[in-house]
C-alpha cells in the first residue's frame, strides 16, 4: 500500500474491469443466469451477458497474473486465501462431471473460473488503499442509478417489462425484474449509506447521502419483500455490533428519520405505481405499445416533487442533526464508548424492539398506522402462505436431488435438470430459492464445506481483527456488510443467480480476506519463490486464454444462430438458414439451441418434401442433442415426432411413457401420450393381435390412474397455494380412458 503511486497503471486497469462489470450489470438486468433446459430460445437472451462477464473476468485474471510477476512480490497471508479461491473454482469443475447437460457443464466450469478470479482479485485489490476506499462509492453510484430508474418506471416515464408487478399492491423491481432481488440491493444501500453518513466530513456528501436515504428506503418498502423485512433486524444487529455506542446511536437515529418520511409518502406513490401498472396492462390487453408519459406531465411531476420534498427534509434533518446533535451524542455516549458492554446495549435494544414489533403488528390499533398495502402484506404470513409453503417444499425436494450425488453434487443447472422429477406438487420454478440448497445440489457436501469454510473463516478473521484495521476506516465495514447481507437473504431466495450479486459477494470476500496481509513466515529460496511466481502467473494466463477462446467462439456461434433466426423469421430460403446453423455448429458443435433448431428445420422441410434425406439429417441432429442434453425438455417432443415419421409407433409411445417419470406433473405430456396410445389402440382394433389391444388399454388406464393420483396431491394442498401450472385430469386423458375401460 505504501507504493500505491508506483502502480498507477495496474490501479487504472483494475478500475476499468471493475467498472465494466458494473456497466454490464446495469445494462443487462443484473446479468441474470437464466440458462434453461426447458426453453431453447430463452438462452439467446441470457447467454450473451454471461459471456461478456466471462470476458471481463479474463481481464481480471490477467490483472492478477501480472501481480505474481512483480519484482517485489512475496508470499503473504493472502496467498493462503488465494488457494481457497482456487478451491472454490475447482469444486465447480469437479461437480460438473456429474452434470446431465453438457451445455450446463461448460457453464459450470466457467462459473467456477469466474468466482475464483473475483475472489483472488479481491485479495490483491486489498493492497490498493485507494481502490478499497473508493470501490464502495462505485457501488453507491450504481445503486443510485438503479433506484432512479426504478422510480422512472414507477411513475411511467420509462418502461421495462416486469419492472413493476402486482401482488397485494404494486411491487417495484427496477432493472432486476424481480422485487426480492432488488430488495437485497436496497437493503445493502440502506446500511452502507448510514455508515457513510456517520463517516463523511464534507457537507455535500452528508446532504447527498441523507437525501438518497428516503428513495432507497421507500423503494425497499415498495418491493413488498417479506424475506428482506425478515432479515433486516438480523443484519441491523450484525452492523451495530461493529460500531461503538456513539456510532450505534447515530445509525439508529439517522435511519428512523428517513423511514418515517418514506412511510408518510408511501401510499400516494404506491397509488401512482398502481395507475402506471394498470396502464401497462391495458396496453398489453389491447396488443399495443405502451406509451410512457413525460416527466413534467400532471401524472408524473407531482409525485416526483413529493419524493424530492421528502428526501430534502431527510437531508436537512440528518445534516443538522449531525452538526448540532452530533457533539451532544458524543458527550452522552462518552461513558459507554469505553465500556465493554456498551457495544451490546443498542443491539440488545434492537432485538427486543424487533420481537415486540413482531407481536404488536398483529394488534389492529397499532398496525393501522402502517400503509394498507404493507399491513396486508406482512399480516398474512404463516406456514401455509404460498411463498413460505412453496419454499419449504422446494428445500425438501432439493434434498432428494442432492441424494443423487451427495459428495460432489450434480453440477450447475442440477436443480432445473431434476426438480420436475422429484417435485412434491406442480410448482414451477427454475430456481430452488436458496443458495444453500443450490450449492448442495450443484456441488455436494464437498462444495458446501469449501464455500462455508471460506466464508466463515473470512468473516471470523475480520471480526476478530476489526479493531486492528484502523487504516481502512469504515471502508472495511462495506466489505463485511454487503456480502453478509446478500448471502443471508440468499438463504431464502435466488439473487445469487444474478451474476452481479455473485461478483459483489466473492469480490468483497476476497478484499476482506486480503486485508489481513503480512509476510508468511516460511523459508523459501529466491529460486523457489520464482518458481511459485511463474507457475502461478503461467497457470492463470493459460486458463484465462482458454476462457477467452471459448467466449469468442461461443459469441461467434450465437451471432450465426441469431442470423439464422433472422433468416427464418423473414422466410428466407432453407439453404440460407441451414448454412448459418451449420456455421454455428461448426464452432459450437453441441450447443442445444442450434441443435434443436436444426432438428426442427429439417423436420419441417421433410414434411413439405417427404425427402428422407431431411428426416435422416433431423434424426442425426436429434441424436446429438439426446447424447449431450439428456434432460432437455423440448427434445422429448422431437424424439416422438421423429419416431412417428419413421413409422415406429411402438418407439413413439415408449418415448412418451418413459418421460412421464421425469415430468410427472406435465399436463401436455399426459395429453400427448393419451392421444398416441388411443391412436394406436383404435388402429389395433382391426388387427388380429388382441394381446396388443389389451396392453394398450392397460397403458391408457395406468396413465389415467397416475394422472388422477397426481391430481389428488394437488387437491390436498392448502387453499393458499396458487399454481402457475394448474394440474388436473384433462378431458383428453379422461376421454381416452372412457373409450378403453371395460364395460
């Protein structure tokens, strides 16, 4: 750190790739990892941002490699954590070997590379005081932009699909398109801003942070995230314990003022959001483009002025409180600052008030002081509340999946690969809604132990050494509070599927680990040290180059596939579309989207021309897709249709009956199976083989009885459970059974 001015180029390099990750997150909705095994085209939306993030991680990898080659490099305590970062990456590589999807296996390996690079880079960033102190400002700036964009959507000035939703009131999501994920950012901002308020000395910094506390807290309330509200007191107590009694008093005081102001303006702004949401829904119902409204219109400007006024009052109140009440608070707290028990007073009071608050919220005379929407949202929580019941069910089902590969897990994407086979009822969720269970399913016990070992060791070491890190001022608090808040909330939700949060968590953990620097007390010769340096630098460079080549090739393949899609939509000649798909598959031979589309395209041409060459080509593509993507949902229908075109009815029905076991609540699959079995049954009636007729009748009956059994599971669910994918015995299946059952 003493030589920070001598490494300006590396510092600038770090700022560039770190800023690039923020910009990418801002422009790609938090870089959500929504890669799917159920819908092929959706991957075209989610894969490019993931590849861009890998490209940025490649630059971070080179940045780290350069540090190993510096003349003044010496083995330090942070290098132990560097090995831990490598272990984090390795567990994903190992677990990927058990993946049911080659596509997901590749992304599992690259994801392991990314988190390892971010963590290791963080340990080196800790050696740059300026980076450590200013990075939180970059995070705050990012947060301000996201919050501002959220209100632009709320008031109808801009439009992003799913930035607003309705569930017991309007819910705001901003760029994340998922309220609970947005709530995590807001919760971290709330706490970080409070720590900045008690730290900053300049007037304008104090006023700006005090001003933004109201929009941040108001946005937090507008997410209507019950999970975030639940962990708020936990993370508040964890934060308070890091400060002395004087700072604790200020943190609470400066939180209460903007919270009250946010509650006062909540209802009118929530109503404005509902009006915006209704206009959006009306436009969708009419199949017309939603027209945004002007910032200065009568529907928008009054709400902006109300928000600005409340924020201005907050800024003024906090500014004058800090200037006038600050010295009095310091004097009042002087006695307890030096006391060993002083640090526990406010956390204890907060805990008691939280418990009392949880009880009194149920009292009508008190909870009526809350806005109606918030009162309804927090007042109906029970074990049978839809979100609670569904999460607990998913956690139970995740344990069933984990049992498939308990030691090393089933690789990234394991939940989506297996959850429909093991689900207890017909919920629809590509995420297990818990990072803990996601880790268990994907990386097994080994991965979970490595992850918890790194996190717990880093946090415990920080807490023990906190008072010795005076040189980092309150900056070190940021690197503890932000990842701990995200990880705590991720126990009950899936924000870690946003690569933005993954980036923040592992980078901050790395910085926190790197703060405990100091030369390792081991004997090593200069030659031995050089071997370590060159081996580390070479390894990082080689892995980085491999990732770079993969990303470039994958981007080229996606570009070709997008051209194929464009040609298909504009009804260009088959040869043109096929040429683009072939070019994509030449670079990425097993990409499921390209293989699926090539299969469909050749089947369509076969149906038009009846040329067996196209059926043979379609079968070839389908075989490759089956080989590499054993859990790809869309291949089931393709396999069935190919079997029919090959006049292999028996194989066609076998395909469907086998997959019923993998998708026991898939209504469309039951109907398709019933239609096919009934078709074969009716065709067999004129044949002499009565044994086959009886077999088909039994298969239809078993299909009907199984669907009836699954429907009974749905009927026994609590009335509070809402199914996005309703399940019951359909007329198609019932009709097929009626036609074959004994009279």
